[in-house]
């Protein structure tokens, strides 16, 4: 009876360990950013990012200001508009990649969050296949006179921590 008791206890411990390892494996999420992750900051060139689905690169190629021009009935107040032109390349994500304006937040030189502006004539994002590159743009309402913008990129748009922070002056 002692031997049977030992086998039962050993089996329960082994099954518990296997169950714990399986649950821990399912809980890992490659797209979510942990709260202790520090974003790559002050980037001025291309950066390569890795998600659960694969890898891709992103580059903010240029930032320029323009006069506000929109057909939207509602839009934020803007003395001028900062147009951020970015390029993304799908390295190996087989089901396609699309990076739209919801992936970005921006701040002025005083740290004020900028609202996105529905500027006319923007480069629209779209889904690209493996090895393809696309140029797109997003615009932000500016109400100060500085030519500086801090652009946060979020791979997971529901995350509170950006993956990359670009800083641009023009």
C-alpha cells in the first residue's frame, strides 16, 4: 500500500507540473508589451520590430508642416499640421501587414499630446505581402511654433507602452 500511495502522489505532482507548463506556454503573448519594457527611444532611422507573427521594419522618412486642409465636418483646431510620412516593410509576416494611423501617437515640444488631423492628400496605408514596402502618412494638429515632434509607435494599439519613439525636427 505504501508503494501505491507513492505512485499516486508522484503521478499527481507530475501531472500538476505538466499542466503548469502548458498553461504558462499558452499565456505567453508575443504581441503584448510587458509593463517593464522600455521602448527604443529617439530613433531617427529605420527600426526592425518582431511580433508573434514575424518581423517587419518601420521608418519615419520625413516630417513637414502644412496648412490645415480637410473635407471633414469635424476636426481639431490647428494653426498648422505636421505630416508624418512613414514607410514599412514586411520581412516575413505571411498573412500580410498593415500599419495605419491608429498605431501612432504624437507629442509637441512641451509634451502635449497632439490630435490626429484629417488632412487631405495623405498617403493611405494598406496591407502588404512578404518582402513588400509601402509609404503611408498620418497628420497631427499643431498649435505651437516649434518644428519638433515626438512620435510613438505601438505594434499593439491597445498597449500603454510604445515599441518605438521617433523624434524629428524639421
